[in-house]
């Protein structure tokens, strides 16, 4: 596999964006719904939005760790082939 493949880079950037957007947006809208349902002003909105942001950063950490491990494996594989 080509290391400088633009499609692989685009896929990684897209995956990072989606893995940040979905938890934040999902928790935000769930918080709004629960606040409207139980009439608790911004309580659930704040709590769930913070949880969504934390989940998004966790996703970034996991994806970054996997990408670094894959890059390390590719580098080791290329070194062994020489």
C-alpha cells in the first residue's frame, strides 16, 4: 500500500470528523430532549454535551493510537523487506 495515498488520508480525516461530530451532536440533542421532557432548563444539556465532548476526545485518542500503531507496523514491515 502506498504511504502517501490521498484517499487513505481523506478517509482518516473523514473518520476523525465523524467520530467527533456524532457523540457531541447526539448528546447535545439528547440533552435538549430530556430538558424539554423533564423541564430541567439546561441541566441535561450541559451534562450530556460535556459527556459528548469527552467521548469525542476519547475517540480521537483511540483513532490516533491505532494510526500510530499501523504506521509503526508498516515501518517495521518495510525495514524487514530490505
